[in-house]
C-alpha cells in the first residue's frame, strides 16, 4: 500500500508573505499534516480521526508527498493505531510539542521506518524560539484550550467532515467482525478456506427481498459478536449468479452454515430468532467448551490479565557515562531525550526518535561493546520498549533483526554477566507492551526459539533471585499470549515441542525454588496459564502427568512454611486453581485417552480423600459429592453464569388414572432431553388441543437435568433424594463459598411443585433436606475448626393477591384484617421486605418448627384440579453468616450468603378449576404474577439484553426495561433472576396435559439463556487492620465533632451579628419614617398656604377684572375754605383757572376710554400669566411631594428586602 503525506497550510499563504517581517526568517506555511493510507486520511485533531482524503473543511492539501510503500496488513496497522489513540487524545494535544505533525511522524515511522520531513516537525519549535512566538505563546495556548473545551478538537475536523469516524476508547484493541459481501466464486472459496478449522455462514439475499432487509441488522450484530470466530458472508443472488447456481438457491433469504470445511446446515427463513439460535448452535459445535471452563478458576479465566512490564527508568546520564564514547551518537542521544521526556512529561510530550539509527547502534553494540558494558545498550533499549509506539516499530522490523541479535548474543555467551542477563530478560518482557508483539513472537520461530532458550538457561541461575523473578515474568507473558490464542482460535498457535520445553523448565524451576516466594509465584502463574485449556490428549498433558506436576506443586507448601505462599489468601487460591487444572487433566476419565480409562476409573473414588480435593473447596467442610465426578458435566453450574434449569415429571394422580390418561412425556437419561409427544384424541383433558386448528407435533427440549419421577418401578426413577443430591447439595456448597442462591419451582397447579420443594414427612423435599444438610455441615465444621462461628436466620413469607404476608407471625384471627408488609429497595441488597421477621435458629429442630408455623399460616384451598392447591407464592429464606478467625495471620473473614427457596403457586384456568368468587380472584392474581415472571424471563433471555452493560433499574441491559415491578413476585426475585445469585429453576410438569406442559417447557427453555453474575460476599480483615480502622474512624468522628462545634459557634456569632445589623436597619427605617412624616406635614402646610394664596389671587383678579369693565368716574372733592382772607393766592387762582378750562373739555368722565381698555387688556394678560405661573408652581409642588413620598417608600422597601435576605 502506498503511503502519502498530505500537507495543508493553515495560514492560506499569509505565512509566506508576512513571516519575514514578523519572525525574522522565512516560513513557507503553517503546516498541518495527515497520513493517507488505503483510501483513508488519518489525522490527529484532538482524537485520531479517519476521513475521506481531502474531504475536510481545510480543502485540498497544499502538497501530497509520496513517502513510500508498506507491506503491513491493515489489521496490524489498526492495532498500532489503537496504541496511538491511547497517547494522542484531546487532553494531550499541545500546539507546540504534541500536534498533528508529531502524529504523522510517529505513524509514518511505524509504516515505513522513517518519519516526515524535519522542517515540518520542527516548525512549531522554530516559531516558539523567536521573540514574536514567545509573545504569542500565552494567547495561542489559551485559544487552543478554549477550542478543546468547546468542541473536543482543535480544527473541528471530526464535527465538520461528513463520514469522519473516531474509535471509542472502550473499543480499542477490539476488532469486531464484519459481514463480507462476496460476488465471485474464487473469493468465496478463499474465505471458506480461511475458516477451514472453525466455521462460516453464508446469507443468500436479494436487493428486492423485503424479508432479507429485516434480517440485515441481526446478521450484522451476530457478525460483530462472533466475527472473530466465524466467517459471515453475504451473497447477492441478483449479481452473483455463479455462486447462487452452485448452491442451487431458489428462494431468499437462504442460509448455509459450514463446520470444519463441510456444509453443516441449510434453511430458508426470515425468523431472526431461528437465525440466532442456529448460529449459537454452530458456535457451540465449532468452539466446544473445555472442561477447565466449568471450573472456578478466576485467575486463569480472567480475560483482562496484563503482561508484566518493567517500567522503572534508571538515571540515564549515569547509564550513558558507563557506555563511553558510543553514547555520543545522535541516535543514542535522541532515544535518551525520548525516554526522559516520556518519563517526566508523559507519552504525549515524547516524539519517536530516529529508530533506524538506534537499531543500527544496538546491533553494532553486540560487537563493539564488551560484555560487561553491553548491558547499558540493552537497558536503554528496555526503557524505550516501555512505550508501545517504540515496541510497535520493532514488532514490524524486518526479520526482527535487532531483538534476535541481542537474544542470540546473550544466549551464546558462556558466562553471561549478571547485569546483562537481567536487563535482557526485562527487555524481553517489555516487548509485550505493544499488542503487536505477542503475535510476532508466537509466529516467528527464530524469535520464539531464542526466547525459549533464554528462559530455560536463566532458570538455572540459582544465585540471583532477581534473574529468576524476571525469567518467571517473561514465561508468564509468553504463557499469557499462548492462552489467549487458545481462546481466540482452535488448535495450538505454538508447536507442542516448544510448550513442552517451557513447561518442563517451569516445573524444574518450581521444584528447585527454595528462597524466593516472588519467583515461585511467577512460576506458578506461568505454568497455570500454560496448562489452562490445553488439549487433554496432547503431549503436554502427558508430560504433566509423567512429571507428577500436581505433587510437585503441593510440595511447595512444605518448603515455604513461613512464607505468604501459605498465609496469603491470594496465593492459596492460585495454588488451588493450578491444582484443579492439573487434577482434572490427570485424573478425570473424560479427559484421558481410552488407554488410561481403567487407571482413571480406579483412581476416581480416591479423589475426595486426596489433599487436592480438600484444597479445592473454600467452604467449611462442604459436601464434595457434587464435585467428585459422580455428577455429569451437564449438571454443573455453567461457568458463564447461566440459570440452571431442570425438569421433573410427576406420577399420575387418581383422577388421571380414572380416565386412563396417557403419559405424554419421554426423558432420555443420557442426553437429558425431555420430549413432549402428541396427545391421543380420546383423552378428554386434551380434547381442546385436538379440536384446535394448531399443528400438534412432538417437541423436544434439552435441560441441565431431566428427573423421571413418573414410574417408581422404572430404573431411572428420580427420588426426592436424587433431586437434592443433584441440585440442592451443589447449591448449598455455593452458599458455604459465599454465594447467594435461589431455587424455585415453576409449573401449572397440581404439577408437583410443593411436593418437590416441601415434600411429605416420609419423603422430605428440597427445603427440609437443605436445612438438615446445613446443620450437619455446621456440626462437622465445629469439630474440625472450632475457630469458625456460624449464624443462621430464617424468614418465611407468602405473596397472596399481590400482597406480602409474614408467615412467621402466626395465623390471623377470624374477623381481623391481615397485616401486609411493604417492599423497599436497597441500592446494595436490592428489593427487600420491610419489617419481615427474621428468626435466629441454632439447630434443625428450631428451623423445622418455624417451617411448620409458616406452613400452617400459608393460604391453601381445594379446587377441581388439586385438593390442596397453593393459593400464594411462598418464599423460605435462610441467611447464613460464617466468621472465621485465623490465629496465625490474625485475619478475620466474614462470609455472608442467602438461600432462597421459592414454591410458586401453579398457573390455572378458571374453566379447569371451576373457581368462583375468592378462588377466582386468587387464580387471577396468580396468573398475573406468573405471566409477568414469563415476561421477565423472556426479557432476560434476550441476547441483546446480555450484550449491554447493566443499568440501575433496567435489569441486565439498557435497551428495554425488564418488567420486574409489574408484579410483587418478580420484584422480590429481581436479584435472583438477573443479579447477584446462582439460580436454579425446577420446571414441574404434568404427564398428561399437553398444552400446559408445553407452556411450562417453553418457559424453562427460555430461562436457560438467562445469565446471572454472582459474586462471593466476603470481607477479610485482620485485627490490627480493624483496630486501625476503628481508631481512624474515632479520629474522624472527633474531627467531625470539632468541625460541627466550630460551625455551631460560627453560626451563633453570625446570627448575633445579623440580629444587631437588623436592629440597626430597623432603627434607621424608623428614623426615615419619622423624617418622611415630618416632611410630609411641612409639604402639606406649604400646599395649603399656596392654595390659600392662590384663592386670594383668584379673588383679587376677579375684582380687578370687574373694576376694569365698570370703571368709577373721577370725582373732585373740594375742601371747604377755612376762613382765610378774602382772596386766594395768585398761583392758586391760576391753577384753578387752568383746571376749570380742562374740566370743561372732559366734563362727562369718559373722554379717555381707549386708554383704560388698553390698560385692562394689559392687566388681564398679566393676571393670566400670573395664574399660569401659579398653576405651574402648584404642579411643581405636587410633583416634588410625590417624588419625595415615592423615594421614601422605595428606600423603605429596599431596606426591608435587605433585612429579609439577611434573615434567610
């Protein structure tokens, strides 16, 4: 494939024009780069984004540089890209040191062994070194951070580019299968050949076929789920005529499955359930379960186990000083900077160095450096391999020249220095930091042989514990890769000769180890991984038997009496798991070839008495009958957590014998299948079925157990004891191990549920037998280990008419209303019954007494179908708590479990039972709860539910709500059906009722697919730890008390200050109110004065106008003479004459009328102006008063609001 570098200019030409003036040097572009490969463009923009080349909003690239061609397959490239996605994230983006150009350089280095042009990768640092760049640094960094927060990217390529894709972090290193469209016969043959050892399925469809389109989503989901184990092919018959004619396809959709290269099945149907069922059956046949998967081996079955990586980085300056002049080479200095930057600032700040130059240096060092100094070069290589990009590059190096050169050189040394051997082993462990290297090691014979030789020779170093620890770590990493390959593909990925050499070296090292518990732990884990799920008829299994691996492991318990191998619980579990694995390989007759059958059969009865059997169980003297080989493999709890489903058929009832009923049930004890046969038309019980238009046919179902309890004379007759030994005993084992369990009986009324669960005094059922066995085990445990204490409590309640009633409080007196309990839900324990009586019991008699009290209180009645029909669902619960104190380790282990035994009322038809009134209402509620139980089972059995993570309140999946709350019964059984519990369902069926039996069997068949996730409810703590916790809690309580007291005092002080401020504000408000009242009185006085003055002016104006309109004539009044001498003065006479003359001219008094009118008009205008000014003045006074009052009111409101806030 061609590899191209796409170069964009983010400045769009501005950098070329302005860089010289701003930066002082010429910059041709602001480079943004990406890698074009296989028709996709890969770019780092906050995330590693895949887009169509040139389709982003950046437009067409400025340059398209051909970097070279790569021969790596796309699956390898995708795996490496996943490693880069863990480093190139949104948070890690740095404009200057960790940008798109660094991603392009790392990706190109992996693909071609060389990076992109240096002037592109060095561009940000060159700009940053300039004064202008330093000035822009804060602003650009803040802008970049804002863009990251706003849109999760820098340039918005993911958001603005159609067809872009970003792989979620949860899907990294997980490559889901895809449907492969095929139209050519040769291409189809090639795909089938690739799945010659597994399986494949072909869907023949057509573009014009509507049913085909409805199956496409289901087919795609199956491809994603099983695509790595099965080939999913789609053929369009309208285009691939040759392919369709080869297989004679006449109708679509048609499916053909292939198993081990041969056609296995063919069907034409658009039923998605049938498609899923057939594919799951195909997967079971192609990938049968190994017996180890039925064992409880969490350490070896853990899919998330990680390889051992030696990530410590020494002082590199001292390391290079020891190297001498060779350390001055640029490639060495580049790797040193890479390691230091990665160690100090994280992987995001480290760019891959010159890998080609460094690998040349490492190969040259094998001959140029003396053996005592060669460890410096190898240790530098080890530190680089910590980074998955570094190890990913070396994983795709041609012929693995560098790593093989180091390994071959170390293996060839006669007396290899301790430091060189140690760092070489650690370097080999760090190869597994990349997910690419394990496959290369397993496929490349030369590399694998060199590692095997290094392991074998290093185990012989008995003078250095660190060497053996590192060797065990390398063996563990290699065994982990082999174990994972066994799970992913059939057959062995590594030749058995290599595995035999590794196992023999491990066993020899285990037998010789006497000083290092850490080394022994690594050896045990490595050997267990190597033996887990190995072919039982292969040479490796024969080797483990021949070398007596089991005895070799058990002897180490004596060699390390004071080491944590004995005392540490985790270590004991590891040895127990390895012991289980090797024991089943060496002793189980089903795993051995026929030539060993006789010996295995002779040894099997002794298994329960061997130390292995005792070591395997973590319960307090649990019964081993369910684990010693007497129980067939199908009767064991499925390792995936499926609900255990068994079916039991009862004998004929008297009414069935009277009507000569026919038994419709047939059971095969070998295959555990139950067959429902077609009923006889003469049977009145099945007359309704015969008259219906449904097609009646024989139905077969396979369950974990089929109990034939119909004919006591039959040799396969299953008694009450047989049922308990096969089911109840094993579940009691789980209870002692700390698991919650639940067993419930399901079926129509009169099918034998109560008999199975409770039984009779002469034939006790599951519940009494469980109680008896429980106290027998407790009594035996007290004799063996008196430092274990047990606490047992019981509760008993019934669900009657959708109400919960406590059965241990006695029967309700006649005429008194029953007291019903309420249901609550705890976030940790799930649904529970509030105020339910829990009685402590110390022996079998007490528990039986409480059981009888509950049975007497239970609601039963007679119907036509059953004389003692249960009218309620009864739940009997046993709570078991075990407290074990280890005197040697001073460790206290508390283990709690719950045994829930449920006797369900039977489903019934009103026509069959002839129920009326109260019985009819009871039957209706029973059928409602059982119908809801069926819906819950159907929802939980849906594979879509199981593929999705749990969500609170949504059962086992998030796609659809499981209807737990639609019924009281299903709500209470929520944890048992889909939560933390190991659950079993006993489907009780009648032998002669076809329709009811078929319904029960279908429900049971659905329940098989329910998966629960039970966990051990255990808490381990030493006395010292408990004391330390108590002391820490006491200190925390004291601190909290001081905090509370301080807070109270501070609150009181704050309240007092607020009260003082409140009083101050209230006083100020009162003062302002008084001031406002005073000013209001003054304003009102001024207004009244102005009004009075206004009225006076109006009156004056009115009088003035009237006087102007009606003037009063001027009258001259002469004063009488006062007796002066007879003649007047001269002047006076003259004046009198003048006035007399004038008086003659204006004798009437109106001579000057025009002058008066003018004066009147002037006076009127003046008075109008005065009135206008007076009106304006009055309005101004009124406005001032309003503003003054409103201002005071607003001020008062603001103060009141502030006081209210202070009080709040």
